[in-house]
C-alpha cells in the first residue's frame, strides 16, 4: 500500500474537479495515506509548490467552481527533462503516487511520466462512458447552423458532444 500520494489538477477548469480532489484526499487520509496537494498543476510540481493536506483543506469546496488547487499549462512538462525534475521533486518527498485530475493533455502527461520513469500510472478504461458524460450541460461552446446549442465535454477526447 502506498504511504504517500500527491494530487494535482491540470489543464482547463472543469466542473467536478474540486469534488474529485476532495474524494481522493479524504479517501487516502481515511486509509492512512499521507496526501500532498500541488498548486498550479504540473507547473506547481516543477516549482515545488506543494503542501501536506488534511481533511479540513477540502471542506466546503464541492460547490465551488474551478479548482481550489489551481491549474496551469506547463510547456516544461512536455520535455523529458521537465518530467525528470517533477519525478525528482516527488521522490525527494517520499511521494509514491500521483493523482492527476484533468483532461486528455493532463492524462497524457501522467502517462509519459509512467512510461519513461516507471512511476505508477493507472487508467481505468471502464470509466470511458462516465467520462463522456462528465461536464455535460456546463460548457457551451458554439451553435452550429441548423442545430441546437452544442456542448463540448471538458477533458473528453472521446468526441462525444451533448446536445440540449
């Protein structure tokens, strides 16, 4: 069993990020796992903007929009050197697992870390259908000719669009 994990949110804000982070933090703490929060996504990881989290850090956040941890795009993470630096920052603190909450680009970044450095990364393909519904009705983008409003689903590369 892991003794310590970190959680970050990355990419564009999406509904449910706070709820997902809260669930990760509270479940891990309940299981006796130390939890680190990383502010500002992968950028925060590279800048070592981390703090040890307690249950109170995730109280009263579910109803808030965005993400309490903050997000940021990070070009340095796209390089092997950047990922190696992030890996070093995690292992220096004894962090054995990283929970990434975000969309396709965020998960690609986690996957690269896993493949290059054999750092744990797991993706549950049974979640695909749930991911297709995630954010439904919350992100209006455009109104194509002859159709009703289209909704782009945040973080879903599945190509599913919801229509009102």
